C-alpha cells in the first residue's frame, strides 16, 4: 500500500521547504505517523525528525515532515521538481 500520494506545492508549503526544512505531503487518510515516516525514509533515504498530520478542509490528510539534516527539504524538493 502506498501511503504517500504526492507533494503539496502551495505557496505556504514551498515557504516551509525554503525556511523550515519541511515538506508537506498528501497521504492516505488511514496512514499512521509511523507508516508515513517509514515510507519517506525508505523512498528518499533521509532521516525524519518530526511529522505533523492534519485533515484539510477538502478532506485530504496532509503530513508536514521535518528532516534531521539541514537543507534536506530543499534538495528533495528539487529532485521532486517542486521548486
């Protein structure tokens, strides 16, 4: 089962990438934080320090992922062609 669906590319999400070393993903509604962390670390090879989840007004579950190492979010966003 794929837990992480895609990256959010809103202005607020891109600001988080640039200033806070965080990337926002849309995830499966039934996914736990542990499952999200495991999939991101496996797929992208970077250590996650914190995950915050929320349900948006549109009903989609989003995960804001903070990384342990500096500039990981910027490098990963460039690979994913977000910025």
